[in-house]
């Protein structure tokens, strides 16, 4: 059996989807932070959102790299 060829043709779409979902989760967490009185919950949500911001920065870098690679025919 031969291994499948690496198909990167939809990577940009997948990364963009992940960016969109991360932004959506970030906003939902911000809403929860505003309405909750539980300090532990607020701290946990704020920590998650900090990690989400890091992830967003990394995904945006990755999507630029993938878009450039796609434009260059993945060479």
C-alpha cells in the first residue's frame, strides 16, 4: 500500500474555519466573563482567552504561509 499524497489544497480553508471558531469562542467567553460573579470562572475564562489570542496569532501566521505556498504551487 502506498501512503496517500499530502493534499494541502484545503489547508487555508481549514485554518480560516479554525480562526472563525476561535474568534466565536473568544466572544462567547467575553460575554460569560461580563455576566458571571464567580471569580474562579472569570479567571479560567480569561486564561482561555489569553491562549486563544496566542492561537489566533499563530493561525494567522500559518494561513499566510499556506496561502503563499498555495500561490506558489506548493513548491
